[in-house]
């Protein structure tokens, strides 16, 4: 049986998972591609470092020299699992220019330089696959490019960050504050020691950029994504959500209408019967709305060595098949649509608002007149006294649909209103009718 | 731009949906395949029949003669949406032998003759795609063959029949009996006027056979699937499920262990936090467990003209791409594994049992001794009097895991036990720890 050599850049947990799959699923993989795929060489930073994976590479499979991977003419596909942006970009560019196909799990890189790298791949008739960069083991990029190839995608909503979904799930289920749950998540390995990129929504934003590029066939940039994290969410907010039949999730949203798109990562309130509402703990899911197909959702593990390795090796299978058929680099095309980002006046949504106001005559009139001025009506409104605070009432509002520019003006006006003590929280409400 | 002709067998609702997508998404499809795909000819039974779709075909696009589709050398891919088994099998065989690739939505045909037709396709270097045959618009077959290509699938559980899921959802939500909800479903178009194939589980069984063939790379037959429908489910059963934190769903299950598989369609009780439990109304979902990836789920519409057409046209896109790349018929392979069906002694599960028993001294002892004899222990047991029935008690049991042969003997023993008045219901309990 023909032997096909692959190289690897980096050999951390995902790399070890890839090596394990290549070994344990050898027979199935041979059946899939009609050849024996083997890992010839992996670039590492330290040859002596003890490695914990199931599979131990032989000494001659490890190297400190990138050229032993990138410059080896026998190596057909290069798997990049080293992370980082600049170095990975340089290596991947070099691999593609050498005529090697590339499989990467690097979301930072693809969000920032995906268009550039895909162009280099096309120019060199190579494949560049990156399924593992979004939602780990869930084959959602294939879902978009192949399974829904015939449809026109209008909306994607993703729970695409496992850390924040774990934290929000536990906060809500156990009624425990953010900091406490985050600490626990760090101890359990569901959050990094520096969780900034996750909890501030940056990681999710990268995945939104990648999804939008593919789903809308449009070169959007990471900086086009509006980003808000979960750090200021309180257990009070979550309790209100539960009471009102909603679930609060950090959602990466990409929506298209009349050729213009909106890209955002924000905590959003979803009705409990929305398919994304039951996605719990560290799981990920991407909800996709297509004009013809309607609602679909892809659910699964968003991280972890073996799930991510599954996506990498499935990409590798396609890459090797394409090579054997002589059709590498044929699926990469220029984006069909020019980029147009929606202005705030075309971003429509409902909003949840929780205010502390003075419990005095005239408060309600002052408040409602501001909403009336902006022509924003209420879907729900509840008022009650705040325990332990004299003369203070809490008002919770869900608005009817309004545009973002109007809502921003409304928030300004509320802030400057004398009877409003504080805007305690404000969330976008999505997914309802 | 190159023009590529496709033909169609049948022009019902799905056919009309396909024509509509080819028309409305013309620009996107051209971008996907780099050619202009057009519907040259559709075989119909009646040229004069008024057609209700969005797209009206011209007179010269309709024909009563199959040969005008199958014998036209210009037609590259044939779309089969006529349904039926024998006629469709004959036409598809002919098309493949003429060197035409085929896209079909025909689950009956693929469940019965899939292996044979795939072989003919491979022999003639043609593609035969059938994504639309399982779970309508959900790209689950691609998920299995491409997205999870590198993994070893050990379990698939599908809600793959929209009619039964709609009926069970409404029965449970509204506490209304089967017959009443079924009638309503028929009026609303969620159930056929003859619902037998759906409610008896036969339709789901076809999809289980197709999924198992692909996911396990094993030629199973429709007759290997154990089938039980939903017709005897009562609102009482559903109430007990809710009380105990379970959801009752008609599940198509395919499980593999040590090279042997189990194939079944049955009502099964799932814990409420199982991903399939929140799949409501007419929606479908396929839950897949892979050794490496763990839990994934694909959710979406299981039927409907446009969702099904999305799957058909996405297959068409792949078929046309393959033709242009000269790689048609390359993805079809012989199954990797020989068929081995698990005997009852290797099918393990928990079971829910609801019994009416004589409310008399010794009943409990008689009952528990039978369970003890078969070495089946209780996970839960509740007893209370039955309202309106003198001297009758109801006992609800959930067993610990046991094998199917033991459970069958246990049911026999219970039936013949003097103190047991009736076994009111019995369901398999799945998806827990």
C-alpha cells in the first residue's frame, strides 16, 4: 500500500491527539484514503521534554528544525498545531509555497490572515483546511461549505467558547458568582490561567470572523466584530433570565440582510426553547439559519485534544484524498460578495434593561416619556422595591424590536435622567419571534 | 460560462423545491461549481397537472418518457425525487449504467437496495449521493463520511421521523391522547393520511439502516432493525416520564461494540438533559458518539420541500464539482467491516416498567423474588394505589442495566405471575450514565 508522509508543526496536546488517531484508527484511515498515512516528522521546541500523550514518537520523528518538515519533498501535508500567529503564518506560507497542503487548528491565525493564506493556497494549487479552528470537534465548516452549499445562509449564532459557556452554566445552575465559578473552572482545566481572551469574548470573535467569511462568502475582518464579554454578568441577571423564561449565553452572531452583515459577540438572552439554550457546560454549538433549509444546529465538544484532533485528521483525510485524485486546491475560491457592514441604524433587536430608579412620584412618567420620545415600546415591564435600599425601586424592561442607534440614544438619555440611579444591566434579546 | 444539464425523475414538492433553489440561488451555485447548472428535463406522469411550486417549468422541460432523461447524453446528473422502490431502482440503475451520476432523496430505496446501487455507481465511475434520504435538510451523512471521517463511530441515536416526534411532543406538552394528536397532525400536514410507516417506526428503521451502513461501514439490512412504534404510548406513560425527569422519544439506535452492532427503533426514555430530549415538534436530530470526538449532534428540519431540496442540491453541487474535476465515483467504497448483529445477550440497557398488581400481602415479595432470580436490581421503585380500582396497586420500576435476553425472560415471568394484573408499559431507558 502506498505510504503518504505528513509533517507536523508543534506537538502539544492536539498534536499528540493527532498522532494517537493516526495510530489507533490506522485501518479505518487506510480504508478512507486508500493509502497508509504516517507522521514522518514533528517540529518541537525541546527534544527532551517528557510527553504525556498515548503515543510516543520515536526520536527520529522529532526535530528542532522547521526545514526538516517544510523542506522535505516527501511530506505532502503539513499539520499546524503550534499556535501563535506570526511564526505559524510564516511556516504555513512557506509550506504552501513548497506545494504542500496544510491543515491548521489555529483560529487566531485564520481570523487575522485567513484570506491571505487561502489566496496563497489557491495560487499554489494546495489545500488549506481549518475545521478545527471553529468549535473543535464539530464539523461545522464542512456543514457550511458542503452540506448547505446550495443554500443562502442568513444567520449564524454560535456558542463557540467552551470556557464562558461553562462559567455561565454553573453560575446559573448553582447561583454562584462569576469570580468563584471562574476559579473553579481554572482548577478543573475548563479555563486558562489567563482567561482574558475567553471571558472578554475575543476568542469567540475570531470564530465569528471565520464563520462569516465562509458562510457569507465575504472577507470580513476580526475588527469588524463588536465584542463584549461576560465579566460583568451577575447572578441577579441570571435569576431574572430564569424567571422570565430566558437563558443568558455568550453568543457569536453573524447576520446578513440585503447584502450587509452584522458581526457581534455579546451575552444574549435566548428563549428557553431555543436550540442553543440547552447547550450546557463546556459544549459548543452553532445554530445556522438558511433561507431554504431553515433552522439547523451543529452541537459537540468545542475543545479537547481528541475532539480537536478528530477535526484535524478528518481534514487530513480530505487533503490526502484530494492529492491522490489530483484535485488539491480546487475548493478554494475568491469570496463572492463584497464586504458591507451594517450601520447601527440597521441592526435590529429587542433589549433587556434592569434599572435602579428613585422610588418617587413622577419617576415612571419621566422614564416612559423617554421611551416614547424614541418610539420604543415595552414588551414587558416589572417594578418592585429593592430589598435593603430605601426609596429605590428596580425596573426590569424588555423592549420591542428597535434599532441599535436608537437604543444607544435611549441608554444615554436614561443615564442622564435624574430619577435613574443606575443602569444595572442591559442585554440583547435574540431568537424569539 | 459552461452549461451543465441535469435531469429529474419526478416533479412533486421536493422536485419543485429543487427547481426553485436552482433558480433563486443561481449566482451562488455558479460560484460554487464554476458552471451554470440548469434543469433540462423532468419526468412527470401528467403533463397537464397544475403545479403549485414557485417555479413553473416550460412545456419543453417536462416529459412523459423516462428515456428523454436517462438517454440524453447531455444530461450529466439525474435527480431522483419520484419515490417508490422498483421503478426508481430500475431508472437509477439505468442512469448509472449510462454513466450519469445520481442524487436521490429516496430512503425506502436506499435502505433496501443501497449497497447494490452504490456498487453499480462505483463500477460505472459515477457518484450516487443520498443526503436527503436521512433527516431531510440536516447534512448528517456528510458529517459521518467527511466531518467525522477520522473517528470510529460507536453509537448513533436519531430522532429521524418528524411525524412521531411531533405527536409525542404534543401528547406530552398538552397531556392529550395519541389518537387526538395524530388527527391534528394529519390536519396540519405533519402526518400522512396513512401514517402507518411513520407511527409504526418503519420509516425511522429505513434511516437507521442507512446511517448504520455509512457510520459503521457495514452492509446491514433493513430486516436487521428491531422495530417498535408509538401507537401504544399513553399520556400516563408520558406523565411518569416527566415526573421522573425523562423525555420519551422514538429513537432510531445503531450501536457497535467489539465489531457487533445493534439496530433498533423504539420509544426510549432519555434523561431531560440529554441533547435529544430538547428536540421538539417536527424537528429531527441525529446524536453521534465517536471514540475520539465524544458527543456530537446534528439538528434541523427532517422534511419539507425546501429543506429536502437543500440536501438534494448540495449533493448536486458535489456531483457537478466532481464531474468537472474528473473524480466522479471516487468516494464510494466497499464496506470495511463484515456484518455481525448482536445477540440479545449482548444488548444492554436499563428498563422502565409500569405494572398493575394485586394490592395484597405477599405481592411485593413475589415480585422482587422474580427480579432477584434474574439478578436484575432496581434503580427506582415506586408503588401507590390505583385511583378507582379496588385492591389494585401500580408499581413503577426502573431497573439497573441488564441484558435483553434476561429482560425478556423477566417480562415472561411477570406475565405468568398470579399477583401481576397487567404490564401496562415497558420502555428502554437510554442515554444516562
